C-alpha cells in the first residue's frame, strides 16, 4: 500500500517491517493488524487493517515520529 502524507510517499513495499502485531485471527470480523515500518530515510509509519467490526475497518497508513514509534514498540513488547 502507498499513501502520500504531506507530500511524502509512505510505501509498505519499499519499507522495512520493524514489528507486526495481530489481534484475532484471519477472517475474524473484529480482528486487526498493526505493522510498524521504517522507510529507507529513517521515517516511521504504522500500517493498519482489520475486519468489518474492528477499529480499523479500512486499511490505512499513519506517519509516526521516532518517539511515537518507540512508545508503540514498548506498548507491544
């Protein structure tokens, strides 16, 4: 998935996965996934996607600061 935010392109295919967390199982209506990525230039973003009853009903990308990425990682140890 690609998304442009503030004129910067965030691309899951061109970035490195730092950590992926899944909740539920594949096909679960309230299941979802969160994947933290780092771009080649060192920026972070969170890819989210989930079932129809989850908190992520559509796939999306949200940019993250290094500090927020560190907090997210600590929260998902």
